[in-house]
């Protein structure tokens, strides 16, 4: 994440939410603000920062096609401004537009063009800290941290001179932004000691009385929005403090200073309770399972499409045994977590259905498409259970084999020979039946309809009366045939034909 | 005049991965991954060899050539007659270079170093001041100007070391040297700063236009005039012609002679362009100017300008003794304009 300062005008107001009836994703508000800014403003910086911010916000949600569209618009605006400025013989304006064109080009992946444009801007304004910071940002986007560090050092050196000569709030804020850029690039180069020192200086400075006027304005206007291209001192202050604290916290976390890391993350949440990065981090650093679950739930609500969060959560699920059916479905974040839990349990058909429903709501989201691809790959690569390749007449299948069998049924990938082998086999497993019998059983009988084998759900075609008295939720020895795949309480399940039920010996 | 006056090309903009340079043996073209040498007409390929991923500059001597990749920190140094050479990893952001004898001197901006790469690939390096931007040669010395630091450094070739440094003012956009002086263009201050190479001290400033960006030597000194500098000023949409530095005695003598002969100094002192030009190139008696924002290449005299091509990248054309060569990205060909 880069941070640019363009502190010359005000932000526009809120427009109607596009995600009616959804719990708001954290960046929804910023997207609405920027869409409104773009719709209402005509000046270059408002238009440019609006599209750059929209691109960054979309990118953070892994909506790459939408992000690219915004960056293309930003580039067009910057290119037009370059030509207009040259016609008007306004060379500083031309250099600024050229710097932004370079940044937009970098975001679009055109490194060669971005480099040439950055050089062109420097011909006219190599005395400008802002130009050097834009070069640093461009190089950072192009993943050239050594170049970014060099450019950022120039920006910081110039801004420090400016602060020495004129220690205004505006100059101090600019210095903080450039120090943050430098620190970010140093982190990319693994030069963390200097980065930590810089970030500490930035956070300390922002929390000091030097910014009391800005802090009062922020409190009065209840500003909380985070932008990569912030406009106005208040917006720049809020965004810079947020980003600097997050960076500093991550440095603390990476070197094992958990207490300091938590303090910084919690400070971020004190200013903005739905910051997805801080929530994800606090889930990682949680002291109890309940705390972890709570932070994960909040983090997914804040940004359901963050791949780092999703990978974190998948690792967490891998360490846990993902329980089924415990999730609430009323938020996008919760639905994504359900899908991840289904993937973890191997309920790939159900996971596909969950993701497909989300894709209908968020058709441009790359995270959902990626998860769907991952599910499809796992389904396609589901191994044929060993018993289907044998001539055995009976088997005691593992949970993995039963889940693979469900996927094979769902994808219709069983050959005629394999189906014949399956039909010829009987299976023996330890089953746990669920719930009370569907209707009062006759004396000496027990009626069951569904249950699970090693956490793999199953059900019968109809309630079956077994001779004998058996309790639900008790491990029992079930002998059965496998008829196919079905759904049980929304989850993938096997359709079984019971042959015998008896107590475990 | 008729020979060059009317040729005009409209070329698709956006080609930034090609660099064209004229050399004593023909025209060099660097594309992504390849380096080619064409004959002097630009039609026949003399050789084609390995290049760099993102060529940003090509430097040639009479018998060697180097293509620089500023983004990926690489340079391909090759023999000009054969194209055989080696690719070397450079310091961070190689930005400019020159050949002296068999050695290639390469300025790495973000490494803040001047690297010497021998013909055998052996490397040596000297540290230079912050933001080194330009490297030039005068006699047996190399001069490096560091933009943010505002330092001009004189570097001896043997031993390879910084010999003298002078604080000359930061943020210049161009540096040119003659045997006596260094000329630095300061766009913000609207001045050309002159530094005496003998003393490495300021020899004064020349006020020029509104935003002087690029400098080229337009003529040698004569009995009547000092050396003439052409200065591109995109804000004024002009190329200014000014006299370079001269001693007090020279100035008095030349003024006296002009008085005797009844001559003014440059009756038409500037050329007007429809767009702002920010680069000026002089080849013999032919003057060229380039507008980077629109990619327009002009040929001009003191009284008029003619568009030669539009929509070309700053590095995609070269002016040499055998003509003007451009890379036309629309048809993917090297073309000779005149």
C-alpha cells in the first residue's frame, strides 16, 4: 500500500449503498465516497485521486478487472492533463501529471513506460519532494524496492529541509508521508531496523501535540476513511496514522514482540473498528480460541475477499477440526468462512454451491474465482479410493475415501467398472446416528435416518427400523452399501443402504 | 531545405521499449531482448545479437556499443563490428554511460556509483554524490553531475578516482561540456549555470527564457561570436540561441568587431514551435528539436520549424550524419526520414 498526499481540496459525500441487505464491507464507504467524488468533481486532482483510490480499493478486494478499469481512467486523465499543461506552458503542472501517469502505468503493469515517465517528471521537478515520493511509489508498485528506497530518501531529505525551514503542520505531514514511503520500501528490502525507527518517528509525531489542530478537525468531522491518495490534511493524517501503525505493528509481530504488536493493532482499531488488516492480525495473535473466532469473524466481515486473511484462516482451520453447521450466514464474510470450512472438511460440492452463490453477488471478484478454481482442482484430483481398484468384497473406508467418493459421484467420474465394483461391495464403519427417531418405534426397534461416519454425513433413502434398542449420538457398528451422494442439512453426504446395525464390541 | 522540409510521419504512440542510436558503423536498434546493427542506410541488418529486457539507453563508441536496462540493472556491452559481447549486472539503476578507450563507464544512479567495466568484464567502482544524473567527458577526464546533491565531480581515468568535487547548485536538467566549461540547465531558475573546468568554480549564470531544460552546442566560437548554445524551452515553445561563456577580453574584442562590421547578435534569436520542445539536437548545421509530451520531432532553423514525425518516444529516434532514423512501432520497422 502506498500513500500519496494531495492536500488541496475536500472529499465529497456519501451515496446509496450498492450492497443493500448486506453487512457492509469495510471499504464500501470509501468506494462510495470516491465514486461520488468522481461523479461530482471536474478538476484534475479530484478525478485522478478518485480513480486511483477506487482502483486501490477494488484491488484490495481482489476485484482486479474493476481495479484495472479505474487505473486506465486515471492514466487517461493524467495523459490529458500532461498535454493540457504543455499547451498552457505550465511545466510544474506537466511534471505532476507526468508523475501520476507513471504511477497509473505502474499499476497497469507497464514498467518500461512508467520508468520513462518518472524520468521525464524528474527533468522538471527534481527539486520536489512530492515528485520523488511519486517516483518511490511508482517503483514500489513495480516491485523495485531499491529504486524506491533511493527515491524516497531524496524525498525525505528535501522534506526534512522544508520542516527545518518552516515547521508547519503541512510540512510535518508531508515529511511523515515520505518517511512512511521510505520505511515501506526498506521493509521490502528487509532493512527492518531503519524502517522501524522511521515508523516509530512517524507514529510518535502524529500522536504529538504538533498535530493537535488536525486531530481536533478529525474528531470534529469524525473522519475515519483510509485512502492511498488522501486529500486534505485530515484525510492524510488519518490514512497515514493507520498505515504507519499497521506497518509498525507487523514489524513488532515479525520479531516476536507480541505485546507491542497487539498494542499497535488495537490502536488502529480504536480509530477504526473494522480495519481488516488489524482484525486479521489480532486473530493471528489471539490468546483464546473464542477471541480468535471473534476476530476472524470481524475480519471476514470487514474484507471477505482478502487472500492473506483467507490463507490465515485456512491454516487455522487446518489446525482445528472445522465443525459444521455452526456458522451464521447473514454476512458475506460469514459465507466465505462457511465455504472455507466446507473446503477444509472436504465438502467440495457444498463449498462449490456456497461460492457460486457468492459469485452471483460479486461477479468481478477474483478471490471467489480463485477459491472456485481451487475447489474444482481438488474435485478433479479426488483420488479413486483403493477399494474400487481391488476385487475385495468388503472394506472399512476412511473418511478421506468416503469424501473422495462423494466428489466422484457429484462429478460423475466413476467408470462403469468402478460402479459395478461398488455395487458388489459391503462396507463396515463406526457410525453415529443423529437426532431422535422420526416416529415412535415399535417395541424392540430403533428407527434412524441419518448420521455420520468419521464426520462424513450420510443418510438413508428413508427412515429404517433396526431390530434392537440403540441410542443416538452413540458409536455403532454399521454394515452398509453405498448407493450414491446426496445432501444432508446442506452438506455433502453419502446415500447408504443399511444391512446391519450392532453395538460396538 | 527542400531535401528535408516536408517529410512527416504519424506514428502510433506508446512504444517505449525501443532505443535507436546512430554509431560510426551504422544504426543500432535495441528492442526487448535484442540488439541489432543496421547499415548506414538503416535497411540492412549487419548483425543481430542478445540485448536486455527493457532497453533504456544505448551508448556507442567507434568500436563498441552498450545497451542499458535501467529497470533490471543490466547492461549488454558488445563489439560494434561483430555484435559479440557480454551482459553484465550493474549497480542499481544504470542511467548513463560513456566509453573511454576500451573501458565502459556506467553511472548507476540509485547505487550512487560510477562503475568501470573493462573489455574483459572486470569491474571497478567509485562512489559519487547523491542522485548522479549525467556523465560527460572532456579531455582525459570524466565529469559526473549529481542532481540532488548539486555536485560536479571530476574523475580521473587512471587512477580511477574522484579528483575534484565542486558544489555547483542542485536540480539541473542537463549538463554539457566543452573543453573549458560545463553548462548546466536549471529549469526552475531559468538559468544556464557555467562552471569553469579549470578551477571547478562558477563562471557565472546566463538567464535564458522561462524553463530551459536541454542544452546543445550549436556552433563553435568564431572571431565574432562566442560558442553558441541552443537551449530548449518548452514553456516558451522556443529554442533559444545564446552565447556561451567567454572571457572579458574575448567579449570586448568580439563586441568591438561586431561594431566595426555593423552586425547585431542573432537577429532572430529564437525559433518558435507549435508545441513546447524540451530536447534539442545539433548535427553539423542541422538543428532538431523534440517535444516529449506529444512525441513530435522537428527540424528547425532560426526562422522556421518543420514537423518530421509525431508520436515517437524520446529514445526511438536518432540523428546522425547519415540522416534521421526512427523506430516506427506501427509497422515495427526502423525508418530513415531523410
